[in-house]
C-alpha cells in the first residue's frame, strides 16, 4: 500500500511518558504465583548479550531442532520474557538504546531521511548519522559505577569497541585484538581497534573473553558490588561453526549445510559458552547475590520475507530477541507473555539493584519490576536501519505496522492470526493502517525534536570527530557491512 500521510506535529517530549511507559499497577503473578520475593537487592550484576541471537532458536522458546541446555537451565532459575522486542535492527542503535534507555533517533544513531521525492545511496546516508553516543549521555555502566559497583566489560563487537563512549564507566575493559589475543584497555596507551576479520574468528575470540571473564571474576568476585557486561559475537555471519558444532550428516550422507543449519551450530556453541559463564558466576559469586540478564541486541533473517542477515528489516525474525532475568528477588521458572522493549532493561536492572533513584530523568523505558498485570496494554516502537532504509515499526492492540518513510509505504500485520508476519493487511484495513502510520510519525517527530535539543545542549561536544568516523567505518568493514 502506498499512501500519503500527514506528519502530526510533535507534542513535546512529555508525550513519551504516555506512549512508552507502562501504566503502574499491582504486581503480576505468573504460572507459579507471586513473581517478586522479599529479598535484598542483587549486588552483582551480569549483563550477557549474544549478538545476532534469535529467540526462536532456543529450546526454552520452543525450538525443537536442538537443545540449548545451559540457557534452558538459566530460564528455569528466573523469569523468561516471551515477547522482548529489540529497539532497532542492528547493533549500534540497538545497544545504544539498551544501555541508555533512549531511542536511536534521540541518540542520533539512525540515518536521516531524505526530503520527499529525494533519494540517495546508502553510503551517502551512512555519513549523515553518528556512530557514537552523544556527549553527556548517561549509560548503565556509568550509573552503576557511580553507585559503587566495580565494573568490567568483555566485548567482542567492533562496532562497540571503536567508540570510547561505551567504555566510559568501566574500571576494566577487555576486547579481542586478534583471533587468539585478548587485550585489557590501558588509558595511557593508544587504543588498538578491532579491525581484523572479526566475524570469521568470532567463536575463538568469544571463548577467549569467556576465559578472561572467569579470571576477572576470580579476582574481583569478592567485591561488595560488581557489574560485568559480556558481549559475544559467535552467531554473527558467516556462520562457520567449529567442527564440534557443525551439522551432523543425515543417514551417513554429508550434504552442504544450509545457512540456517550453520547458524544453529553457532547457537549450540553459544550455549556451551553460557554454561561456562554461569559456572564462573556460581563458583566465584553465588546465586544469592547475583542478577543475570541474558539477552541479544537483535535477531537474524534466514530467508524469511525473502531476506537474510539483519539491518534492513524490522520483521519478527530480526527484532524478537530472548530475555531471561535471574535474580534473588524473582521467582524461578516464570514466563511473561507480554510485549516488552529492550529500552526497559536499564531501569529494570536499577530496580533489581535498589538503585532506581539513580535513573536519568529523561529515559523512555520503565522497569519491568514490579511486573504489571499480563493483560495490561502497551504499545511498542522500533527503528534504526543499516542499509539506507527509513523504516519504523509500531506494535499496538495486536497489530504490527511497518512504515518506510522514504518510500511512503506501510505494511500491516495481525500478530494474533499471523505471528510470522506474512499477510499484509494494509489495503484491507486502511483506517487502522492510517492511524498507526500517523502515530509512528508522531512518535518519530517527538524523538527527532528531542535529538536536536540534545545536540544543541551538547554543542561541539556532540560532534563526531573525523577519527571516530574513520574507525567506525573500519569496524563496519570488519563485520562485512562495508566493501573494501
């Protein structure tokens, strides 16, 4: 469906409270009773992010082709959120949103749309957005560091490692500088960017970081307060699992495995890594004081909707990601079948550590604790594309709308009848499509207005340097997003 829509004027940033925040309500009960328990807040926080991990390839989310036993065990200990949506379709905007509880447009991490009737190449568009967080933006790491947590980052992601903004607030920072070399950041030395073909050795580097994390935790696990962010890259393309995880022959015949089968092999490798990470936490810290948040930055298309990989779609396979939260103050084995957003993780972690008062006043997410009635209504918003698209998405009242501003095209899906988003209803339900399209534009207008206000407040501090841009392109090249 193609149709012109009138851009509704932004009503000011206060509208975000109406659009994105949950209505406050009584604590929810899952299948086992009360979800929250009267226990002290967690003092050791572990944010585990697996890059490019689809929720529907984990057995705890119903996948039947293999068992992810270690992730399943983690789910048995905590609360599994069945409908977490990423804020964006690729790493930089999605992790920016997760770590700040602000949307990518507010952070300047999205491509600027052309004026009506104009087009330009994706390489031109890419130069119009920033690759780093705006100056003075408060991240989860900064807030927890200021609250007295000893902080460590273990990040295998070139798009995050090049930017100093993600390292701010971390006492220790580890990243791979070669297939078998992990380096610790030294502020007195020049930072070595992660420029080598990172994705072809992602599993080797991930195992190196897992080992480094164990040693770090052995040294610092006794700290009164602790925060670690572990970011693993293994499932990212080109899906080259180690022999141990490669697809098995069928009836003794070895055929060339499909991309989907190779991806599953990478997921099995990740499951073993999660087992090692959780074992380190159990051994050096213990469950009684640990908060574990297991999630992803985005998913991956494996042929659905005629697409592969990520960055160019906001369909389910790209934005539906796992979320398992284990905490001494949460009941074990709970499931929550309700829409939630990655922008909620920042305030949720603060709530579970007793630090909600430290949340920046301008965040758009809200704590998932205390949990709200399952029937409570919520609208979700997503954005942030990689390859020149200006697509945004809204999920509301059981429907999902995808809106491409550049092409002035929208698609509408009934998620109850069509959870895989295969039947476009935009030409049949024109009124609903028009209303949701207008709402998407209204939200975007508000976010964009907030972005320019932030830029004005930051002044020259908010201007990305030429060196930052060059390093960003090197990082994207190492991920295969930019041709040599």
